[in-house]
């Protein structure tokens, strides 16, 4: 059994609901699709018990009514687990900084660029937009247009 | 006397606190020692991810190459690997070798650049002059192999754009030989020169636990004993066919980061020689579609500063739905605050420089404005212009003697 297949078996054994939601894309890439309620437990298990101690980044996606979130984790043997979940726009995700203290900057990026709400994130400066950028404008949302361009279009 | 120490808050930056790169530090000081640091980043945010969604994959390849002026090939390769994975393209082996060759040459120029910057930050400008002189050999080689000293544009969807001719190989070997000899000298210097060791030892301490906890990558994490390297752990391009060692060190300080980068230079020379010897014959690219089928992929790449991670989601058109870029400096800045804590304020420049944050390089042709007309110069002409400019001001570059075989 390959490393990736072993991981699938381990996850499904602990979380039967994940059956059919863990896919092996290639030898070093595993994708895990998990709903928002089960996400914290699955994420914690990967990071704390299954050796995924390398936190790579979070990708945020504008998927219409939801924000798609992919948490990219890796292990020292090179296996990468990409944990996908969805959060309805306007609702909150829990911070991951209790597990990965360095992860805060990626969560701030989600807040600035996609308007995500992150619960429990320690206070700190925004990232990456300037301090005077309007709080309700999130450039990576698909319907966002630069103000000047929008005015011209209208 | 009350023993309560007064905390003084000093804002440093964003205008180039250590390197020519904007970032801001809010430093709390107790006497000369730093008690805490808050970082503010984002001054260089250019909206490249959003820009990628509005351009075709081929245009994006050139855009992501400009994420960084030093490790441009790294970002371009990380991006194109993800697109190729979604499209199901298997690139020719020769293309993989050429990508790897450019990648290792890029590591050489980047590490030599860092060595110079580190020398400069500790007042050892001779080291800056030496290592940047040597780095010119690689930069000129890039111009010869790719047409550009920076932003080489070597990649294309499905392979590479330029082949390496058989007659270029001896020249690459000659340059690698020269650089190896000089790197050996720098290693001897680092190991025996007491002032260097004293200035760098114990400075910017980052324990292995903290490096892992805070997500440090590349030479910064390897100098804290974390045995990680994407080239070995999750191989891409031709790395699975090369023999190399991952250099680690357990000093956990700026001295360790120097030792790791110097060791990596030696590994790069060895890899380049293997590439030149083993490079298979054959085509350098396969035909690629303009429209990429719907799908997603994550690509990892060991850039000189640490791991680049690119995520691409395709939607079946000629433009990506989403491109996400994680550059290694973002990962490493999380550790900088920790490295600075309990250190001296005077160490701030070298500690920040020691993670090797990224900044831009310049172009190789210039337009000279004068009397209303402008003129574009080629490389040879630009060199002659530079020599003339200095000579007119009383400096004769031809009188400067360079040790070695005169390649510089």
C-alpha cells in the first residue's frame, strides 16, 4: 500500500463520513473534501497525529454563495494533503493559529482579499492591502471591479 | 532605584529597513535588547493573482515570472508544472533537464547574491565585492543561454523554449569549475575567519521546534536542523535522476544559514555537472492546448529561499479560474519576529537579511534620453558605455586586476 493509500485508510477509519471524499491525485497528492463542521477535527488529526507538520498555505476561492477554502499541508516524506471545505459567505471559520501559529498571515490574506471571517485570530495588522483600503472591498471576489473601471463601465 | 525597565517602541521601515525591500517593524526595546517585534507586510502587493485570472495561461507564465526578480524561473516553473499536471502533459525528459539546469544556476546566482548582502550587512564589504563579482559569471551565462540576465523566459507550456547547444556545454563547465574554486575559498573563509564566526554565531537564533512550528522553509529551516527539501521529498523536473545531499546544520543562527547556503552551492555545482553529463537527446517541448480542461493542481518547487507553492484551478477556458502563489519569504517572515526577540537592535539588519528576503533586479538594456532622441543599447555596447562612464570620471576598470582565470 502506498503512503497516499495508507493515509486514505487511516482517515476513513477515524472519520467514516469521509468515505468517498478522500482522493489520491498522484503519489504525493491527496485531496480531502470535508464539510465545515467536521473540518477542525480532521485538520487537527492530520496535523497532530498523522505527521502533517508542514503548513504550506491556504487557498481561498470565490464559489458563488460560498467561499471555498483549501488548506495545504505536507509531511516530511513529501506527501501533501489538501483539505477542502466550504464556508457560506458572511459566516465564520475557526482560526488554525492554535495549531500553526505561523498560519495567521494566510488567514489575514483571506480576510482582506476574499472577505472571509476568521474567529479567534489574534489582533494584528491587516495583510496585504493598505491601511486605507475600504474594509468592504475584496479584490479576489469574482464580481469585484476596480472603482475607476467600474465607474467607466457604468 | 526602581528596577522597572522602560520599554521604548521604535518604528523601523517601511522604507528599506535592511534590504531594498519595503516592510515595517514595530520594535519594542528594553535598553538595546528587543523584547518584541510586530511586522507589517504587503507594501509590494501588486495583485498578480487577480491579474492571472484575467489573462491566458501563456500570458500568466510571463506574469508569474515577475513575482520575483531573483527567483523568476522558480515561480514560472512552479506555475507551469501545475498547469501541465491539469492538462495531463508529460514534458520531454530533455526539457526537464533544461529546467533543472536553469533552476540550479538560479540557485547559484541567488546564494552568491545573498552572501554579498550578508557581508555588506555586517560591514564586510570585501565579501560583497568578491561574491557579486563571481555572481556576474552566472548572470552572463544566463544571458548566453536564455537571452536574459534575469526573467529568463525559459519555460513554455509543455517544455522549454530554448535548447542547450552541445558547443555551450564546455563553457558552462568552465564557469562551474571557476565558481566551485571560489566557493571553496568562501567556505574556508567562513570556517576559519574568526571575526565572521564571532559576528554571526548566536545571532538570530531559531530553534528547530520554532522553525517547524512557525513554518520556516528553505535554508532558514535547514539551518535550524529541519531536514526538508522539496527537490528530494517531492521531486519534480529531473531531480529524481540526480544525486545530491540536502545540507542541514544545527547552529540555528545566521552562521548556520551561511554554512547551509555555501554547502548548497557545492551541491548545485555537482548537480549542474550531472545534468550536463546525463542530459538526454530529444525534443524540448510537446504541443500544448490553449484551453486547459477543468481541474486543479498544487505544485511545489524548492526555490533558493525555500519552497514555492502554486495552486491553479482551471475551468476549461484559456484563462485560469484561480492562481494562488505562496513565496518562501512569506513563510520565513513568520520566524523573523522570533529570531529578533531577545537579540540586539544592531543585529536587526543581518537577521532580516539572513532569511534572504526577495527584491528586484534590473534589466539589461537601457534607453538613454538626450537631446530629445532615445537610443537602445545592446549588451556589448552597454558594457562599453559603462567602462567609458567610469573612465570619464577618473576610474580605469582595465587596471583592476582580478584573481583567477580572468573569466570575470
